[in-house]
C-alpha cells in the first residue's frame, strides 16, 4: 500500500472500490473463520 501512496497520492475511484471489495471479502473470511473456530471448540467442549 505504501508504494501506491508514493506513486499515486490520490487514489482513483476504481482503486478505492477495489480496496473496499478487498476489505469486505477479508471481513467475511474473518467471520467465517471465527464461526468455524467456535464450532470446533463446541465439538471439543472447549467453550
């Protein structure tokens, strides 16, 4: 990300949309991972 800021101090709309999509996908992955961890914990009676 630092290199983008150096070469393009003003992010284009397309770049911001790509960043937003990446953040959304990452948040969905985190939520799914947390759900899986909690399910496994329940399976082993850890929580």
